[in-house]
C-alpha cells in the first residue's frame, strides 16, 4: 500500500496527463484551418485524420487493459505519454494525409495506454474514494478543452505557427514523465470499498455477460454523447446555424467551464449523497432533455445553452462513473473493465468523425437527433444495469 503523500503525487501526475489527453483529442479540429492547409484538404479530410484517434484506441485498449492487470499500471502510463509525444512531433513534419491518419492513431494509442494504467491506479490509490478520484479526471480533461481554444485564438490573432504549441505540449509531457519516475504504485489487487472500509458488499453474483455487457456498451453511448458536442458543436454552429468562426470555437470554452463546475459538484455529490449507480441514469437523462430543446430551436443562443448544458451533464464524469460501477461489480477485473469499456469508448471516436460531418452538411438537425438517440440509449442501459445492481450488491455497503 502506498502512503498518502505518494498516492497524491501519483494522482497529481495522472491528472496532469489528462490535461494533455483532452488537448490531443480535439487539437486536430481546433487547428483545422492550419492542418487543412498543410495537407491540402477540407473539413471532411480533417475528420478522416481525426478518425485515426478512434482506430488507435480500439486496437490497443482491450489488450492494454489485460496487460495492465498483469504488468502493473506505471508502464502503461509511460507508454501513453510517449505516444502523445510521437504524435505532436510527428505531425509537424508530416505532409501526407495517410501518414497523418496513422499519427492520429498514436493519440488513440496514448489514450488507451493512459486510461488502462491511470483509471485502475486512481482507484487503487484511493479505494475508499474511487468515485470521487475517477470523476475528478473530468476536471482536468475540461481544463485542457477550456485552455486550448484560447491558445488557438492567440495563435490566429498573432499568426503564429501552430507547431510552437505542439512543442510546448511535448515539453510539458517530458517534465511530467520525470516527475512520475520515482513514484511507487499500489498493489493492483486493491479492492474498491466504502468510506468505512467495507469491501464485502455482494449479496449475489454479477453476470459479466449481462450487466457487464450493458456497461461496456455504455462506454460507447456516454462517450459519443459528448464527443459529438466536443468535436462538432463549433462546426455545427458555424456551418449550420450561422455563427462566426471565433464565436463558434469559443463554445467549447463554455462547454469546458461548465464541465469543470459539474465535475467538482458531481465529485462532492457522489462522495456525500448519491451513489454512482444513480448518476449513470440521471446525467444522461438530463442530456436527453437538453438535446431535445436544441433540436426544437437551432439558434446561436441555444448553441451557448447546449454548450453549457452538455458540459454540466454529458461531460460531468458520467463515463468515469460508469467505469466505477463496472469496477464495483467486477473488482478482480479492473484493468479488463477499463479495456473493454474504453474500447467501445474509442469506437465513438471512429464513428463520430465519419458520420457527423456528413449529417451536418446535409442537415444540422440530423446530427443533433443522432446525439439525442445515443443519450437516450445510455438512459435505457443505465436503468437495466441498476435493476441488476440492486440484486447483487448491498446498497447500504457501498
């Protein structure tokens, strides 16, 4: 067992990595004008490059989860950081769209390795506060998505080469890598428990092939719900609703600010009042309401409302809470839980960039309708999982 100082040091390094992870996930779209020019392509071509993120994530997430259970968490966190460094440096010297696609796969690979090492590590560092520790990841993800649009705006105003930003990201990763080097990680056999230390909370046997599969599918639906907004709301607002380019990109800053507020609120609520199993139903349900209102009133004002509303709900840590529920049900398969759920999460990064641009070009309403249907699917799956959860877990012990 690690001491508190070491646990907080590990957590600090992990959270710092998630700032860069979030930047890497949207940096292609935020610098879309520069990247389009570099590769001589259009928005659909940039979407093709971005879809490489999902392929990289899908191919490596499952195996990463299994190997993380065997070899420990630290090596996979390092692998994730190195993958991001390869992408940021490689793209600067790339002028071939196919090569750029493969470089984008390193973002997905980095995402996979970082998640399969970091998610279990956080629950093992803080077994009595696993929900809070996991949800706080979203705060640092939101910091990255909050800061990047401002960086992009500065680079546009002063007409700076975007490569300087990429070099800065690499330096940041190298510093964090050195900081993490001397840290000793806790045992991978650590079990999530209540704040009183109660870890024997089962009254039945969970079924991986039923509630486990439902939770894995929620890895896709909960991710796709916010990915559509995170990656494509600016394009939807600009091309389909008529907002100017700068204002449309700033929507992501509103989204990220709301997400940060939501994460800390959710972390506190989960620790004090509401169990994660309830949150994975409530938060997607609120997203359904917001998207329904947007579908009925596609205006610039509603775009700001949706950016804030989806930041508060879809980006408030629902994916991480779904993972906590999965780890509660299957405590001896924490790495596998991350690997399977985040494989489906990665699938959304493949499907969304390939589908949403075509829908948005045809009719903006179609893109929003797809998001609404996906969010509704999360609600239905969450209800199914809850019906099983209360049969196999003593709700008073978690």
